[in-house]
C-alpha cells in the first residue's frame, strides 16, 4: 500500500486548515447561535469581545487530528482507486479512471475518515461555541478549559459515546460529498489538461477551490444538522435523531436554516481546498 498519499494528505490538510479556521469559527457560530445578524456582525462581535484569538478557538485539536483525518481521506481515496483501476497516482494522468470509480473512491475515503474525525470535530465545535473572553476580568469562565478538559468533561458527563454525538449526521454529510469533491476536482483538471499531462499549478488551485465550494454547498444542510446535534447535550436541546433535528429546526426557523453558513462555508472552502490540492499534488510529484 503506497504511503506517500497518506503523508501528502496530512501536510496539505494542515496547511488548508490554518488558512480556513477563522472562517470555520464564524460558520459554526452562525449555524448554532441565534444572536448574530450575519457574517459581519459575528466577525465584529467576536473580534470586540474575544480579540483575534477568538477566531482561532478550538484549532489545536484539529491541527493534531488533521494528521490522521486528511491522511486517511487522501490515502483511502488513492488506495481505493488503486484497487479499482490498478493504477498508481503517477499513472492516473495517462490512464484516467472513470468518474464512477473516482466517485466510489471519494465516498469510501469520506466514509472511513468520519469515525476518526467525529470526536475531534465535536470538540472543535464545542470550543468554537464558547464566546466567553478569557482576557476580560470579571467575565464568567468558559465551560471547557481546553480540548483535553473538553474531551474529559464530555466523557464524564455523557459517557465515551458522547464523543460520537452527531457522528451519524457527519457520515451522511461526508460520504456522498467527498465523492462529489473528488469528481469535481478531476473533472476540472481534465478540462484544462485533457491530453493526459499533469495540470498546471493554476489549474490545480482553481479545480481544488471549486471542488471545495461545490462539495460544501451540497454538504451545508447536513453540516447545520451535524453542528446542532454536536451542541446538544446536558445543557442544550437534545434531538431524537437526524430527522427530528431537521424537522424541529425547519419548523422553528424556516427552511433557510439549512443554508446557514453557506456563504462563509464557500468563502472558506476555496482557499482551503486550493492550497490542500496544490500541496498534495506537488508533494506527490516530488516524491514520485
Ligand atoms: C464537503 N466536505 C465535507 C469536504 N469537502 N471535505 C473535505 C475537507 C477538505 C478540507 N479539509 C475542508 O475543510 O474544506
């Protein structure tokens, strides 16, 4: 099993993550809290109340976990394609796999990474939703002191299964959308480099960026549900399942609730995934 794809997936994911985390914080807050009037209002309030650091809350855990999550995603994707088409990453430009195979490999990568992503994503969402300022004297202390304290508190209050709250919604979000992610990327690359040559860096940036936007546009409704289910717990509303969360959110806030965070998700998705694919392709070419 080639391991380069796993290592390239890790490094490229980490670069994309640092770039996109401030957007991600604004998105999570818009999706789960009703106190903000929109993106700008959320950014201004976060900055005023928590300074720039507020945008980077909950980042240390994803940085640590991206090593595992992104390397599983790209590694499983590439190795599934190898199993389906008997071509390595280097051979795939000359003998391109069918879009059906790319879709299956993407869904497989998406499905497998979920069970590693779920606890890390849950902790990230809980920390991002803490709006208390640590710097301000007199303000109430945040519920969780950091990622380790957050994980320990969840285990204590909700049991170890609590760490997987929202995992089913995450599976429904990531399995098909990662198929769409890789198909969009491949399709766009093949439009500008149809003769089996490697796509240029500009093509990879644009194709990666649009793959991110397309997949996140499709993923946003389930992303909202996933974030709400992750926030449910001893202190918040508890839902009976994905369908219950969908029905109650739509009844109380209208259908627009499923598109909360779409704009910020798309703005974040372009640079994050452009950088992720550019570094992934270049690392594999260097090692190839
Ligand atoms: C629609 N979904 C779930 C995805 N496209 N997932 C791939 C993640 C890529 C990158 N780390 C990101 O956070 O955008």
